């Protein structure tokens, strides 16, 4: 049983040292054409593009971020705001940062 605390500590350290995975990647054209505010649902996003990084707010809204390769190791971001019922409310594209 003395090994259990050590094993737990090692597992926690391994998890903490892993980098946070980037958002799911998809071409920007596909994202902008496939996501329609007022119509596209959370289930459709998951089925089409996969789950990605998200932030859930106390109000029930969620912000999801997908990445689109922009060359040179840079990525544009496609941000989606989901309303509490799980329908896309708004989208926004953020261009990649300059090197």
C-alpha cells in the first residue's frame, strides 16, 4: 500500500506535464460554410467537426474554438457561441497572429 501514494503522484505529474491539446482542426472554408447561426446544433458540430476546446458560462452559453491551419505553423481560430439550448448563436473568425 505504500506504493499507492507514489503511483498517484506519478500519474498526476504525468497529466500535469502534458500540453493542453489545441482545438480540433478543420479548414476555415468548411467551418464558415458548415456552421449556420440559428440553425446548427451542438450535436451537428460534434458529428461534423468533433468536440473541441470549450468554455461553459454560468448562463448556459458555451464558446467553442476550432483551429484552421494558416501555414507557417500558424492557425486561424473559428469561435462559436452556443446558446443554452445548444444552437449556434454567433460565430467569429480570428486571423492568425503575425510571427
